[in-house]
C-alpha cells in the first residue's frame, strides 16, 4: 500500500504547489498513523473526505485533488476486476466490451457493427488523462448515475469508456469515415466541450431505454383521446421521458356533453388522472414521472388550473405532482397593461356556435392578426356563454401561484408561432416540460376499431407528437478553447443520428420525429463564460456578447444542418418552410455576405433538421461537466450539493481573485438584465429557452408584473420557473443536456 500511496503523491506533485501538497501530506500522515493496516482504497476514500472538507472560496482547487484520489481508488478497483495494473486499466476496453455484451449489459450492435480491428483502433483513442478534467462532484455524478452497472449495481465502465460507447452508438450506422466520426464525437465529449442529453448519456450502448429527452402531446376533446393520451404518457414515462401535454381543446366545467347541459367536469379530472400517472409510472425505478400540462388563459377553467399546486384549499381540486403552463396571447398581456376585462370561454361551445376553434389562431403580426379577430367575434356573439373578469385579476392569481409554487410557466403563443419556421405545416399550441421546445403539434384522432382475422385492430390518424432531441455546448470550455467550428458539426450529426437510432414506443411520436427531424442544440455555462471574459452580468456588454455569440452558434448550426442535408437529404417537410423561402433569415435581419451565402445554400440544398436550437435547463449535466447551468446566473459561489446519500461542498467553476467579482448570486441580480440578454439570444434560437426568473420572496406584485411584461414585450417566447427564495423546486432531469 505504501508504494501505491507514494505513486499517487508523485502524480499530485505535478499538479499542485508545494504549499498545497504539504497541507495534504499532513492530513495523510495523521490518518496513516491511526490506520496502519488500511488498504489503499480506504486511504484514498479517507483523503477524498479530507480534501472535500477543505473546499471553500479560498481553496476551490481541492475539488480536483479529491477527484484524482477518487480516480485512483476507481482504477485500483477496476484493475483487480480486470486483472491488470491500475496504469493499464483502460487498455482492456475491447475485451470488457465483449465480456459485458455477452452478459447482456451492452447492446450487441457494439460488437456486431464494429469489427475486432476497429474496436482495437478505438481503444487507442481513449485518453485517461481527460479523467482529470472532472471536479469531484462531476466525476461522482457520472459514476453514480450514468455508467454501465452489472446486476449487483456495481459500476463496470470507466468515464472515458462511457464517452466512447456513446460515440460508437451514435455513429454506428455512418457509412463514410465512420471511425473518424466516432473519434470526433469522443473528442467533443471527453474534453467536456459538450454534453449529450440525460437519456442519451444514460442509455446509449445499453440494452434498454430510449435516447430522447421529452415529448409533447395534444389532447383532443374526446374521451378516447384523453385516455389514449394517458396511455401514451404512461408508456413514455416508463422509458424515462418527460412529457408536456396541451389540454386547451378539452371542454370546460359545466359544458354540454351530447346536448346535455352542465354535464362536463372540465379539465380537472383529466389532469388529476395524469397526476396519478406521473406518480405511479416511475421512470425505470429512478424517479417518478414528470408531466407539464398547458392551458389557454381564455379557457373557462383557468382559475381552477392556476390553483392546482397550491398548498392550501380543497385537496379535491389539487394536483401537486403536475407542472402547469399557461398559453398567453399578446392580446391578454395588452389587456393586463390596459387594466381591461378579459372574457373566458368554453372551447367546445366556441366550436359549436362559432364553427372554429379559437386555439387554432394566432396573431401573425404584433398588434394585429387572426387570434384577436376571432376573439373579438366570440365576444360579440351573444349566443356564447362567457365569464368576464379583469385581466389583472388573472395575472394576480398567476403571480400568487408562482411565488408559492414556482409555476405556471409562461408560453407566449403569438411570438412562438410568428417565429415558427414550419408554420406551413401546422401550429404550436404549447411547450414541453422545461419550456425550451416549440414545434408543430396536433392531436392524434381515433378512427375505428376493426375486426381482422379474429384480431381487434385500432385505427388512429396520427397527429404531430413532438420529440425533443437535445445536447448542449459547454460555453465555459468550448468558447475559450475556440473550438465551436469543429464542435458544432459533429454535435449536429450526433443529434441527427439520435433520430434514426431511437426506438420510441409511441408510433405517432416516431412518425413526427422523422417528418421534422427536430433537434435542440443548446448551451450551458453562460455565467461561467462571462466570469472568464470579465464581463459583469448586469451590463450592456453582457447583452451585446450574448447577441454576438449566439449569432455565431446559430450560423454554425444552420450551416452544419445544411451540410448534412447535402450528404443525407433534407427533412421531408422542408419545401414551403421559412428555411426554404428565406423568411427565417429576413425575420432575424441576418445581413452580410456570409449570411447571404448560407441562405442561398439552404434554399438550394435544404436543411437536415426542421428545428435546430433550444436551450434546456441541464443542471445535472452542467455539474458533471464542471460549469454553470444553462443561461442562468449562479445561486451562490459556494454551496453543498445534496442527494439522498451524500452532501458534497462545491464552488463555482474557475473561482479566483479575478473571477469572483463577476460571480453574483441570481437572487441579487436585476432580472431585467437577464431578460435583456435572453431577448438578444432569442433572436438566434429558432425554438425556446428555459428562462428562470429569480426573485426575493419579498418582491412586490407590481415588480413581478413588470418583469413578466418586460419579458413578453421583449419577444421572449417562454419563461420557466419563477424561483422565489421561499420555494423549493424540482429540477427537470429529462431535459438535462
């Protein structure tokens, strides 16, 4: 054991100063005097705990010491298991892959689609030194939650092997320079320049689970559609997907059923049914399902809906495990500003009396369009029942719920649909569980039951059932390394391959995935990057930087999808899209020779993907990659990451006497600057952004209202949680990328 400890200390000497190492040696010597007969693994574990106790704002580097000690312990354990030395633990990769494929832990594609020679060549690509890029919490997160485990739940896969297996899985069907593409994907992930979505990170190369993050369904106003949706939601939740459900088409409480007035119970019973599904159908035994339900602000059941998650009142009217989202037209926000009256309608009665569905319209221009015209027609028709309330009263109920529960999420439907590049093929009614996905939606329609050869066959006309395929750039590492031009093309290819490889158990979702080939390339580490660039969050410089950076990311992403279309073909619904007509580029005022050339290339050869960019919450994967979450500011400079079985001290990335002045807590930042930044970057994101608003629990209603009005007026498409200092919120695991 002494020799092993000396070897490890020698390695540490290469990374830390004499003073740093001396303090660590003192800790080690004290422990060894008390534990003379201990194993190397016991020493390493003890030293991890000792170094973690030293992590604070003054000495954040101790997290890397702890990570290296944890790695040493892992290598020793794996060396024994694999019958090699700790230094050679990675060299047995092909043999381990074969062994665990035969044991049923890896998918057989890894050993049947790659030859023995190819596996040997890929094993050489593995870079053990990149394990040292992890912080302790990042390494522990990867090993505890994502690597392959055997049937005793012991890990049998090391960090670099997880990256390579993901790369091999996503590139398995490439036909040209396949191994080079595997190596590029491995380079991107192993350097922590990007992360894949949690389902891909968890399931790629394994024998079970799908690769997409979350899904969005539209419920029609029929008993069949309601129950079919519940079945589909349960099926997807079982396989680890988060679900967004639009229920705005369902008739309100007191509506008629087959002519019987007052018979309907409204949306509440069906939401409670979904709530039970979320609780009872857990995600592979790891956590309960996660479902967000969206409703229109003009729906008669809106007040009941807004109270669903409150902690007081009639429990029969509550659904505490459902996340709520509200679909808001421009006209409502204008009416709130003007302190005018708002009319609530029953969508079923609107269809019966008016001959159209109000939710099927949006304002094509700011201040003018189809929705406000149809809404005015509804108001003018005396045959329509309605409830008239001050719009500000609804807004008060929204804000009360947000300060108590963090929800509802805000979905500004007119702006979303105006900027939808595929409006030629449909409508976007709502977003997903984390508010960053905006793609065409429509309900699946039940047609008939047919008896064929003594088998009952159900026939349904498939609607657009949205699928989210996500990954994210680690801005804090990729931008300083100046690798975006190399990174984004391989990232887009990886995402596009997820579409081909995924085995989605709901067929209409599979169909939608192939029709639009939608992906969501996002980012995290924004605050980390600002600190590295010495840019204050609350500054015009941060807003301008967001504009410049995300324009560059947008250009490279569109270019990568265009290049992929030239190789593999455009998505089936490209003709007539804003991409094809050039309207996409006009709406965003993309000028200059570079953009003009790209516009012409897209029009001529198409895009591989109908939707391209979306910024997800990705809190867990940002921890793994050692950066800050999404486009959010930090909570605080040092904190403890707590789970059921541990509490680990953490500091923000690259904390130093220089960067400390650029790390300011979210709860002390003027949120108007956050909104300005997101308005700047939203111009370049074709879908949405998971935008949290951080407020003190003492915030006045007028100030929170002003933030919402600012976000809407700025062209922000959605806002996610209102994170009050008095509210504990559940992170979205499904959309982490």
